[in-house]
């Protein structure tokens, strides 16, 4: 593709280039969020889910010599929120996490559970010797082993090739996670890659029909909902300790608190320069105070960054 790139410094133009470029060199990450059913935003991200799942399956079956790749598209909807919360609260020293915890009156994460399985009843059956159900790449096997080694304890079900990993948050768990993942972003990316494989639990013909409709911009049906019992990765039993000493289940937080953590937790994690955030009505469940201060909080988190945010809203508080 032909692009025009203009590099500016203050009021001066330092460099102009017109020609073919590799866009990923200039646009590192694209993070999308929509509080509703905005298909203009969601479709490219959901299509990327399907592509990554197929790419991983092909590589795992050794039909492709391509290396694994780090996703550039991250779609932060309600389904990804647990991974965002876990990653941020484990790496709580990261810039911005303290302010996020203070606003939500969270002291720390107490415990959580991650289930990774590849041979659920819904899993595709690939003819690979020594493998069951979904075949993981070497990269994903490494991430799974890292999670197993960092867990407080775990249980293994051989029939389902299922690991139930329990994490009780303390200094040892924190040190292990830091050793294996180094940052909230790395931990979240590992979890995100497993979550993308959940699409392989959907019948292939159904996936192909929906992918075709997306490309032709037809009225699109959603992918069928996958029950937790069939997912490659899902979370359970996430509990938090609040500032007042009370322990609560994460799901008991309000819709506004879920949304607040989703939006600002995503921004805290993805701190690479030249990242683009596409936020469609990110404040729909906020209370009036949070809506009024939304832009101020955004500016505080991103003041030293070189990133762009595109925001849509119907709220006069935001305007």
C-alpha cells in the first residue's frame, strides 16, 4: 500500500516519505473497545481472532513454518476483563495501577483460578500422535508450563488434558509471575493468546460462514457462545481484598467498576509508543463523577506517552 508519512517536531516538518511502508513499524498496537454492538469496530478484531486461531492450529500441525506472532489487535470487551484485572493487580507496581486501585478502593488481589484444557468434548480432533484435541504450539506450551510453575497448586485431568491452576497471591506468587512474565502486558498477552483459541471450539463450517459474511459486509450473526466447560482457557474464583479489609468476588463489582477497570487497565498495560486506542462509548456505566473526570484521568495516565486515542460518546459530561 502507498502511504504518506510526515514526521513533525514542534512546528517544523523534519521528514516526508511517500511510498510503500510496513504499517506495523509505525502503528505498533491497535486496542479496540465498545460498550455496545458497534460492528464497525468489533468486526476487524473478531476476524483477527479467527485468523490467529487458524494460524496457531496450522503451525501446531507443522503445516506452516511461520513463527508465532504477537497480536497487534487487542479487543478489550467484557470477556477479556478478568485477564486485564489479574495482570494489572499482579504487577501492581506498574505506573498507574496504584491510582486505579485507589479509585476502585481495591487493596490487592487475593486469589484466582485459571483453567487450561485442550481436549474438551467440543475440541476438534487433530490426528497428531501424542496430542489430544487442540494442538498447542511450542510457544503456547511454554506459556502453559510457566503458569503451572507459578501456580500455588494445580490439578490435572488426563482425559481432558485439563490443568486447573490455583493462585493464592503472596510474595512468592508475585516473584514467580515476575520471573516468568516480567510485565503485566506479557502476562496478559500469554492469556489472550489462549483465549483466542476458544474459537476453535466452534464448528468449522459455522466459523467459515460467519467469516465469509464479515468479508462481504452482510448482516452478521455472532459466533455461538462457548460454555466455560469447553473453552481452552477460562477464569474462575477471582477474589479481591478491598481497602476496608472486606473480601469480595470480582463479579460482585458494579458494571461501572468493571468498565472502569477494563478501560484504564488496558491503557496502563499497553504503554508502547505509537499505539492506537479506539474507544467507543467507554463511559456508559460510569457514575457522574467518573464521567466528568474521564478525560482528566486519561490525560494523567498518558501524559508522558506517544499514543493516540479516538473516543466516541453521546455523553455531555465527556464533551
